[in-house]
């Protein structure tokens, strides 16, 4: 199936590694152009070297109010258009609801929640018919994850923002969706496994909850995200798509 992505232009935040990078790889392979953002100049330089002229990179923090304008400007300055965005943010720190501090909640709200809302609001405002936004969320939208209280608190709210934006932008022909990754073999998930003190035991326990009995590969997520961003999914909006090997038990 042709995803009709050739020469379309997308912003991918958190695009230098992990799920953002996997999505950028798929978009570029399908002929799209991508503005990658991230906080690490080194990781962005590596991505640019590997992906070539199909990408523009911008070192930026989602928590910075100036970031959306910089990313929009980079897309229009390089390619003269912007067709959508994958809004991916870093994960909040581990911790329980009881032990997480006000400072941790505030910092996570600024970057994970408000930063994502600001990006979606400002990028969405400039999209025309056929434009699309996709939020990278988490299975914690539907089921709380142990020792990730801040993520459990913020991700469901972002899912509702995505649903609300789908209502508000839909009449203009702009679609908004969310992706709910489960256990995907990224550096972030490896860090979470290691933080338990026994990474192998944590992985075995997680795999036992996944009907496909394995972690997902980043490219499997990337293909799902590229589909949601593409014209091939032109009548899908307001959806929350699990990419989790069947791990979520909720409908």
C-alpha cells in the first residue's frame, strides 16, 4: 500500500532516538521530509548523518515556549510546507504517587503535558485540510503502570486533549490521533527495566503479560505511527491506537 507520503513534511519531536527516530526512519523511507527535534546536539547530528538531506534538525526542548515557532519555521524555511507532526516527549521519572515531589510533578507537567499541548495547538493552528497530528502517549492512558505515577497522571489527560483537538480541528480537515506503545525495545524501556535492580527478571515478567510474548521493535511502532500520519489513514481521527502486542486488556 502506498502511504502517499512522498514530499510531505512532518515535525517529529524527540526524533533523535527511540520511538521518534523509528518513526522518522519510516517517514523518510516512504519519501517524506522530516524536521527532527531533540535536546542532544550529538544525537541529532548522528540522525542527520544517517538520514541525509531528507531531514532538518533543531536542538530544542519541548518545555520551551519558543520551540513550536522554531520547528514550524524550520519546516517552512527548508521545504515551504508542513503537513503534520508526531509529538513525542520524554518519560517522567519513576516514582510512586506518595513519593513524587511537587518539583517532579511540576517539571514533568511543563515538558510532558504543557509542552505537548503547546506544540499541538500551535502546529495544528497552521495545518490545512489533510494535516495530521499524532501524540506518542503510553499504555498508561488506560492502565496505570507500577512505579510510574507521574506518567499515569499526565498521559490520560493528554489523550483527552488529543480527542478534544480532533473535535476542534476536524471541521478543517485536520486529524488528531494518539499512539499507546507498550513494551517496545527502546533505550527508555531498557532504563526502566534496569532501574528495578534486575533487568532480566523485569523483562521476563513484562513479556509474560504480552500475548505475543516479546517486546516490540521500534520499527514496528514507527510503521504504525507513519500510517496514522499518512493520507492512507484519512478517515481515522480521535483514535487511540495501542501498539503493544496485545498487552492492554481494556477495549
